[in-house]
């Protein structure tokens, strides 16, 4: 098989092409250790982990050609709805040793998986058991961040983002909101539901620069990216 080709599409985020197939990937911060059975590639002595856009809204947004991706090397990120840490593990690769990820979920089972599989091997990930609707309860555990990322699939997704951004987001920082239209209204038109969530963000001073559909990777999902003006 031909040697893999590597392109950096955003800082620390890559596309690997091998045998006519293109994979999104991040450079593995813990070489030799994978987290959910993802394939790896070794290129010029560095290990890269494949990042599946059908299992990660952030990967789906990148594959859909998002123009601005604010999670960078050195970023501090508050991640709401971490589940067992599939996407968190890639965010940890992207921010690297000089950044940090506070990974929050209210499911004890998910948090246990996140601890066992991800954060015990990665010093730049702090797991938090908490309810994203009540940020004041975990405020002492989180510092000011460059990015608040939310993937909580709740009816009041945008309000949850606004509450967390107002407590934790630096001025000029970015909010990334994964919107699942069916969590808000099962029969409504997804495009109208996305707009209603954008209005909630904008009403709170979060200037939305992008709203991108995540289809075909995630049905009835979009990602809004906003800046705290
Ligand atoms: C779609 S899954 C997240 C998948 C994950 N972001 C990933 O890409 O690997 C949604 C997660 O949000 C969590 N969640 C939902 N509502 C929450 C809340 N109010 N506070 C904290 N976590 C919440 C659920 O327990 C679930 O693990």
C-alpha cells in the first residue's frame, strides 16, 4: 500500500490520505494508546489517530468545511456533554500539553468511562461530574476558558451555552454549540429550530459567525460558532 499523505487543515488537525481514502486525524498525545478502537497511522515517526465524523460533532463540522475552528494548541476548553470522551480525547490532542480541557457530564457511567479510558492517561483533561444547567455548582473547578463547547442534546441547548459562556468564557473567546433539532422539537423544521437557537445566543451577546449543517454525518444536527463580543 502507498505511504500515507498528511495535510494540516487546522493547527494540530490533519487529513491523512491512504489507498484512495481520506481520514481526519489528530496527532496522538499518548502514542501507543488509543481510546475507542480508532485506527492509527505513523508518519515521519509521529502517531496520528483517525477521527470519525460519524462519532463526533466537532469532526463532522470540520469535514463539512467549517471556516473557523477556534480550538487550537494551548487553548483552554470547557466541554459540556463529554460522554465517555471520544471527542474529548481529540480535543486533548489538539490543545496539547500547554492547553487544558474541563470535560463535564452528568452521567456517572459516562464519567467513569471517561476517567478509566481517557483522563487517567491525559493530564490535560479534568473530568467533572456536574449538570451543565447549573454552572455555578462547578464554577470553583473551572478557570476562564478560550472556548466553551456544548454537545448536551437538551431542549434548552442554547440557554445552557449562554449560562456557561457568561460565567467561563473570556471576552473574544468562542462558543461552539452542537444543536440537535429533535431534542428541541421533534416535528419542527430543523432550519427554523437552528435559527431560534442562534437568536438565543445572539440575544446574549454571542455573535454567531457560522451555522453549519452536520448532515450527512449527523441527521438533524447543526453547529453554531459564535464569539463573545
Ligand atoms: C450526544 S452525547 C455527547 C457525545 C460527546 N460529545 C462525544 O462527541 O463524544 C450527550 C451527552 O450529554 C450529556 N448531558 C446531557 N445533558 C446534560 C447536562 N444537563 N449536564 C451534563 N451533561 C449532560 C449526556 O449524559 C451525554 O453523555
